[in-house]
C-alpha cells in the first residue's frame, strides 16, 4: 500500500479508537449533573451513592479519552504536514478555543469532581460537576466546528503565494508549498453552513452513548439481583436521557441530512445510492450499490428522499450521474455506513420506548417477569449500539466527503507530508495497533472490575461528610 492509503488507515484507526471515549464522557457528564442535582433537591442518600459510583466510571473514561486524543495532534504534523500548513489559520483558532474554553474548564474542575467529595461542600461539588459536563460539551463544539469547516468552508479565502485565489483552483505541485486558507470572519468559520446541524446531531449521539452505558450496567445488576434499588434508579435516569436523545436524533439527523443535500450533493447521492438526478427521488431503506451497472439493489420508497430533504416530493435531488467520477466518494462504504447508523438509531428509539413503557407500568419491580427480563437481556449489550452508530456516522461524514480533505479546495491526496515514507507509516500503525490493544484490554479490565465491585453499600453513603450534613440542614 502507498503512503496515502496507509496514512488514511492510521488516522481512521486512531480517530475511531479515540472516539469511543469522548461521547461517553459527554453523555455521562450530563447524567452526573442530573444525579447529583437530584441529591441536592431531595437529600436522598441513594442519589449521592449513584453520583459517586458513576463519577468513578467517568474518571476512567476521561483518562483514556485524553491519552488517545493527544496522538491525533501529532499525526497532523507527521503524516499530514501539507494539510496542517494549509488549514493552520483555521484549525489554530478552533483548537486554541477548544483548549481555553473546554479542556481547561473540564480538567480544572475534574479534581474537585473526582476527589472533592470529602473536601468541599455539596454546592461547590455540584458546581464542579456542572463545569466538567459543560467543558465536555464545549470540547465537542470546537472539534465539530473545525471538522465542519472542512466539510463546508466559510468565513475564509484561499491564498497562494500571498494572493487570493477563487475556489475550484486546480493545484499544481508547486502551489501546495505556498497555499493556505486565511480567516476573513472568525464567526463565519464557527457558524459555517454545516456546523450547527452536525453539532446538534453529535451531541445527541453522545448523550445516547452515556445513557445506554448506565442502562446496560443497571440492567446487568437487575438480572443478577444485585444492588436492586441503585440499579432501578440508575436505569430510570438512563432511560430519561435515552428517550430524549433517541427522539432528538431523528430531528437533528433530518436537519443534518438536509444540510448535506444543499451543501454536499455528491455525499447525499452516495449515502442514498441515487444514480440519476431526478424529482420524486426514491429512498432506499437498505440495499447494495452496484457500481458496475450504476444501480442500487433493494427496496425503494418513491419520492421519499425528495420529500425528506426539502418537504416537497417534486424537489430534484442531484444524482451521481451529475458528479464527475473522480469527485465521487467511495459509494459502497458511504451507503452502508449511513444505513447502519440509521438502523441503529431506530433500534435505540425502540429500546427507549420499551423501557419507558415498562417503567410506566411499574414492571421494574419484578425483573423476573418475561417482558422485563427480555428487555433487561437486550439492554445489557445495548451499550454497544450507540458506539457503533457514532462510528458509522463519523465514517459516513468522512468517507462521504472524499476526495476532498477541505471541500472544494484541497484533495486528500494533496494533504500528505512530503517526507514520510510508506514503511514508516506502516511501522507506526503496527505500533499503535499493539499499544491501543493493550489500552483497550486495560480499559475493559478496569471497567469490569468497577462494575463487579458495584456501588458502596447504601448505609455507608448515609454517613455523609460533616460539612455536607451541615450544609444539608442549612
């Protein structure tokens, strides 16, 4: 394999591994606010016990997220130096904002969240919990802004050798060393055409990751008849966020798809396997893209795609026949990853509705009842579904914008480092694979140990620190 292919595999692998953890911290951080806020409102020791247990989980996940994210910063310089030079003005601003407004906020209050239970009062601790959760969300904001700018560049212009150049310029080899994107309007960069739609969908997906982690562990405890009170309460918290997140994912997903139709027609055509530009464009719930014969095999709902992206069945949707072959993304991968994400999204809605119905009918009081037992058995592995959907959605977005690394300006093949060789990338890829395998095994071992240990007995959590008891009575 050549250096481009290996570099893309390496970056995809390291990003995919890293992306296991940030969605969990975003979703779990919000749940910690909900749990500790409920304790502040009721002073019920059960909620204090829950917050302490899930905080330990949060700390483990946060640590792995930081460790795996640092690698990506170095890869920009080692494998993608031309790209880094090209987008330096844009990414420098966004990543600096992420460091100041997100990472510093999150990490600054993390010590209080993790170790301050016996050292600060409940109000300060709750404030720290809120700040950590807010910082986790802000991290997503700036990363999504930077990535969305790649998808739909705005608030900037291209310069080659200090002179402004119009979009669509065909690069020559000498141009790449003297070209860069320059910011005209910082807020134009932040609010580029796709950033807010993609941010909303990403945050909702992260909430689902955290919610189904809690649902999964709580269901496991109920099936084993362990920590029943704790598990039932945790399950209810998880279901609340799962219900909200799964239904919102429909809204944010629709908005994001409509934005893709307007700004990246080749990506939408690949996502839906649409070959002909047509009004009343059909939608394929599932299928197989037959590129050789330029058709998509599988059932099709007439006019549904036109209706979804515009509200009108008469709307003309751009097909692949209007896209130059060299500008089409990899069709099969884009189509299948997109449909995998959609199928999982509807599955999560179904699980959330089922669990909420059981809660409403009071069925969690009897975990052995057939309907409840089947739900709990499915809920335990459900923690994997948001992770698969997040990965599939990310792959759809990134594969679907190929061959562009910055849409309409710079192709992926043009963003490589000039001096890196294929054997060097391969060696580092193998090294990362081994290290990440060990990290993931360690993560699963520690996570399982915390789950097996479970929360502290409730009678111990009744013995709250003296300063907490004093403030509770105030």
